């Protein structure tokens, strides 16, 4: 059986008020009354988005997603970890930064790559 689609905002508001008054789930109510549940739900979502919820509009079953917020993370020094000295080696436009904790093999490989440039 083909279900009837909602044609206007006025009709959607009237039907959504009836759904709210019945206390039924919007999908179950729509099926019981020969209304296309997807059409009715689309009207409900569009009215909510426009801020036209007002009385009689069925509340959403799912909570709305909150907007993402940017949170700045600032590293803090850990007093129990000893500070590692940092060294910068500059040759022309090339810089290599390393610390006391470097591995000699790694630095030798990096310098070998730079030598080839």
C-alpha cells in the first residue's frame, strides 16, 4: 500500500501535533494513519533546523550532536624527567637538530644523506 507524502508545512505541523498528542513513535503513528513516515520525519527535521519547533513538533528520539570545539593542548614539563640538551648543527641552508640522547649511528646516517645533497 502506497503511503501519502506530506505536501505542505501546514499539513506537516498539523500531523506532527497529532503525533505528539498521541505519544506514539512517529514511524508507528505514520504507518497506522497511511502517511509516509520518511516524509513526515523529513518535515520534522527541516522544521527543527529552521528553529520552528514550537509546540506540537515531535522531539527528536536521538540527542543532537554538539558542535566540535577546538581545545588547545599545551605541553607541560615533567619535573621527574631530566631535561635533554638540544644542539643545532648548521651548514649553509641545512640544519640538523639533535640532543644528548641521540644515537651516533642515526646521526651518521643523517649526515651521510646530507653529504650526498
